[in-house]
C-alpha cells in the first residue's frame, strides 16, 4: 500500500490536497508530535512550526485521524 493511499484511507480525515504536507511525515515523527503535545511541552501552533506543517495537520495527527498504528 502506498503512503498516499494509507493517508487517504479515511477520506473524511484528509483530502488529496493535504497529502503533500504529510509526505515528510512518518510514524516516528507522528509519535514524537503526540508525545510532545500530550506531555504539554508544546502547543499545536509550536509543533506546526517545528515540523513544517499546518496546525490542522498537527490536530489530525494528535486526534488520531492520520498516522495511527
């Protein structure tokens, strides 16, 4: 299964136009984002700047809409 088809598995969570911003993401980075957020080290806006994506992307990662095992 390709990376983009995995991301698009739940079409309500992410549209095709959003795939490009996830292409630099991987499961390890997503887990790091969740850890930093849930340990209250950074907020979503700070994480989006650190990882080079939008706050909305961070929100979808944190909520488990994308990049969940």
